[in-house]
């Protein structure tokens, strides 16, 4: 049998590539996304929020939802993480891989939405942009719900457009189920409902009525969680936003656009752009122009307006709620739910504005620039938290039966790191009430002169044959515990010479008569 000429093989390869362009190019975008998200995955140890995720998820399945009653979010992500860590363990890489998976799936999901509006060229442009965008890469490396949330949001948007354009009832049902899943993933997900409603209003009455039925089904599925939501709304946990963010409410959506374009979000550090201010404003202006430019043209105006509304309503609504009621807008975190929709809109715009090689060249340069920023970001260490350091000095000195009392917000992260080191100990929170919500703590909620607080402090005095370690803070509430232990025990600072933060670990032992 004669071998095929080299030219014939090449021609066949070219024909195959052309006939499978969508699949091959989308596969390349997925490979790029996977590589960027795995690069530097474990360079940072788990911080407070990630450790909290595992703390919630490692509980018995039935206990997860009730444990969130005093918190600020619903249970879907934690339920998924529960099964995930059962299979892969609680290590840092394993815990973050669920977010990596959702972050990679964002690529084809975003591409599908853009393809529905602007064809394959728009879909592929959006796919590569989604793969390389630094904020998407960043949150794919966090053991939190911030890639699951946008994944569900973009899928719900795509199914909504299928219903509105083609009237497919299966798509409408999927949209309803995805809406309910969004509501059960994060409280910001409720803002997707008015966004979807605004999109539905662009279409004929029959489509609007169908969407209202779907929205009602989603709300009906969410109804069992509403009493918990009401409890969470009354809880002061939102205060942390007020404590760490002073940006005027009207600036927040515009600042988010800067972060979407060339920045990274808030994961224990301030959201920031990765390029100097003048260039970042140019990128943000370009991004904003792409969101609105297709609406000014005559082709596909309604679909482009639908993408803009689906993108804009949640952050604008959150900013208004922050202004009129209470702070819920933490810049560079929660608004990630609409990031893939914004990127889909950008992909649609460039596909409509450019053709052929100009489109390919523009997208290639843009994606390479974003990928370079992402690689540079994931190659560096951008945050250092005290819990791993304190764990490193405490774990080797623990004895069986030792008690550890955690002040402030240290409990979730330190418990996680101590478990990873195989330490055995009996944990407690001070004030004890903080244990009811897995260690979350706000200094302003407690009065240092309250008799109940002093009684709780006395209960931590070490008994004969036992020792009590205190992970201390400088707050007045923890000061009550320290002052009490000074009167009932021998209190020392074994790691004083190591400086901050190791010197915050104190040891209380029974006094020797």
C-alpha cells in the first residue's frame, strides 16, 4: 500500500481543521485556561475564607445548611465541596480544584452565549478572552464559590436567550433551574432575577409570560431558604464591608469595570489593576465601548442590549442597595457573577466590528496581553496571613488534651492548618458564641464589661493537668480573657522572641502552689 503524498496529508489536515474549527479552537482556549489556572495554584496557603469553606463543607451533609443561619450565604457551593473533599481530601490543591474546574468550564459556557449572538467568531473571541482574563484566573484558584456563581449565571443567560429567540420550552425550564441554583449559591445571585426580567422585556409578550412562569418556579424552589435569608439579613456580618471599604457607592460599578478589564479582585487584599492607572483607564474605556457599541449599530441590536442589561443590572442594583440600605458591594469579589456575560458581550462586539485577519490579530494581541498579566500575577506571592505562621510554632508544642481558645477571626484558618499537620487539640472560641457561626467574630458586638463575658473567660482557666493555649488579638474583648487568665493561671508568651504574629500565641498553665 502506497503512502499518501505529504501534500495530500497536509490538504486533508487543512480541510479537517476548517470543518472542525469551532471544536479545535475552543479546545485550545480550554487548554490555555487550564494551564493559566493551574499555574501557581498552591503558592498561597489557605486563608480565612478558604479555610472557612472547608470548615463548613467537612461537616455532616445534614449540618451544612443549618450552620449557615448566622452567616451571609446559601449552601449549594458547600454541599458540592462536601462531596468533592470526600473524594479528593482537604488539601489545598484538592480544595481549589473544584474552583479550577468551574473556572475552566466558564470558557465553553461563555463561548456558547457569545456564539448565540454573533456566531462562531464571536464565540471563539469570548472563549479566549475568558481563558486569559486575570480576575477569572485569580478566582479559579480560590476555594470559594466565585467561579461556580458566574458559571451558573452565564449558563442561565444563554438558556434565557434560547427561550426568547427560539421559544424552546426545555431551555426555559433549564433557565428556571439555573436561576434557583444561582440563588442557592450566593445572595448576590438574587440580583440576576431583575437582570433576566429586564432582558425578557425586550421580547414579545408570550416570551415574557413564559419567563414569568420560569421565575416563579425558581422562586418557589428557593422558598425553603427564605427564612434563613431573612435571618442573615438581620445578622451584622455585613459590617466587614463597611470596615474595609470606603469607596463611594456610585463609583463601584465603574471600578468593577476596571477590575474586569485588567485587574484582580479582593481575596484578602484590595482589588487592584495590574497595569498603571493611565493604561488601565484606556483598557476600561475600550471594554465599556465594546459593551455599548453594538447597540448603536442596526444588526443584532436587541441581543446586544440584552447582554448589556444582563451585565449591568446586578452591579448597579447592588450599588443602589448599598446607598439606600446597607453595604453589600465588596469591590472585586461578588460582581464576578456577571464577568463572563461582560466578556461574551466584548467577544460579540469585536466579532461585529472586525473581520478576518484583523479580528484574529486583535484577539491574539489582547489575549496574549491578558495571559501575560495572569502569568505574572500567578507567579508571585501577593498575600501573607498570620495563621500559617502561628500554626507553625504552635503545632509542634501541642500535647494531647491541650485546649486552644481562638480570639478574633483566627479559628477557621488555624483549625484547618492544624488539622493538616495532624495536630490533636480541643478548640474553643472566645466569646463562646462565636463558635455558633464557626468562628466569625466582630469586636463591636461585645461589651468588655459584660458579666457574661467575664464568666465565659473564667471557664477557660486551665484545670490541673491541662493547658490552655490562647490565640490572642489586641481587641478589648480578648483582653478580658487574657486578664482573667492572668488571675487564675500562669500565663506566658512562649514565642515572644519570634515577634509578630507568633508572639500572639499565649500559654496558660495551672499555677504551682
